[in-house]
C-alpha cells in the first residue's frame, strides 16, 4: 500500500518522489502529511480531467450493474414465459376428461354405443354386451365413458346427432364423427350396398365397385380420416380424471370396435406401425372381411398407391392372420384382439333415453 502511494501521489500532487519514498513508512505518516500540505495542487486542466475520468469510471460501473440486472430479469421472465407457454399451448384433445374410451369405427346406426350405455335393453347382443361387461366391468357409471363413433354413411348422420343430443341430456358423452377411417386424410369414393333402401343399410364400403353388388352400387364421395393419427392426436396422452364416478374401480381403458368393410386391410397395418394400436388400445373387437360371403369385397388396394393388392378373398385370408400375429408376438403391445362381429339389432327397437323417463322416438 505504501509503495502504491509512493507511485500514485506524485502524479496527482506535485510531490518529490524521493520525499514520498522516504516518508511512506508506518513511522513517518506525519512527514507524509506535511509533504502533501506543502505540495501544490495540480493545474486546473489536469484536475478537471481527473474528475471527469473518475466520474466516467463510476458511471460505467453503475451502467454495467444496471445492464446485468436487466439481463438477469429478462432471463427469468423468458424462462417463466417458456414454462407458462408450454402449459398454455398444449392443444386440447377430444379425449380430455374421458376416463374410459370406446372407439366405434364403422358404427352404422350407433347401436354399439347403446350396447355400452344401455346393456339391459339389448339382452340378445351376440358378443358386444358381454365384451363390455368383461372389459369395463359391471355395474358401470356412464359418466365415465366417452364414445367416439366413426361412420362415413351420410344417411345416418341425423340419427347420430339425435343420439348425441339424447345422451347429452343424460350426461353421457357421445361424439359422432361423420367420416370414414383409412390410412390417409382426404376424400374417398364409397359405394352404397345392395341394402341401400333399408334404414339399417350395412356394407357401405370403399371397395372397388366392379365386383360390389354386380357393379350397380351408387357412388358417394365422403371424408376420410387417418385413424392412427387421430388416435395419437386425440386419445393418446389425454387428460384423465384422477378417479372415476363409478364405485367399481378399474384402470382407464380404451376399447375399439373395427368393422369398416374391407378398409381394415389399410387401417390395421397403419395402426401397428405407428404404435397407435399397441400403445393405446387395450382390447379390439371387429371383423376382417375374408369369409365365404365376402368375395365381392375383392380386389382391395392395401396401399393408397396400389403397390399391394389383395386380388381375391383368399389373399385376405392369408394376410389377416399375419397382421394379427404381429400383435401377439410383440411384447410391448398391450392390445388383445377378438374377431367378434356383432350385428345384432340391425334395427334399433328402443326409444332414446331421457332424464325424466319420458319417451323420445329413435
């Protein structure tokens, strides 16, 4: 410290360096004070420059501190905004709030939703009512279930909307989606079946019209949805209530019925390769169309670009077991499959339910 003073003070005060060196010891502080008192102050210009320099250094110091505080505050704010944004920008899913989910793919008039919500009305159900009891348990609280009903046939749209309104009044969750399921998004030509005149028309299909019902089928362009993407976007990672309404506790489950008149040969491989099936669906029931009565569904283009074609029913009969076998041998696939095609109650004999028990025509 004393050495530093001996170097610094002579530049500010007009002191003799030798005098400073001689006086700048612990025992000569009085001599140092006297040397300073006897010195002359620097000239006005030099003093002014010194003051300006010191002021500039102090100002710069506080400016740097101020900038640091601003940057620190902005960093914290940005981090907070990012966290907030991650929470706020999550797109709501159709499956949010659904404890259990039933995906009715190829729902026709929506009778399987009634098998689930009102099983006592349909005692002659061949397999679906027992399957729901086995997979979802019984008794059930219908508030725990969301039914997403895919149906491309426009003639049933009014029926689905009426059913939705009736179930909404009951506090039940029924969501009709008037579109076909496929392995791509867009539009596709479907064909009415030989039962077109019937109120319960089955067989509305996108298979080639040259073989379907003698080539006399009526064409209709309908919207199609890539089912695998829809499941991932709307059902996977949905927000699930902590507890069900039912006192009969069961882990959340997703059940699917797949009956899409030949398009299963396109949809099923896509469900497998994307993980939409194995990662989300606990149980699948439905139909692969390769039985003796399904010869008029072929040929079927399995790929949208026509690279793979099932020319005959026997081609489908060979491919279907191979696809199902892939599910069986995959350890990470939680899906269990039962080819149960329940076409009980092609016509619905019951009225829609109402909260007060009055009759509503179906």
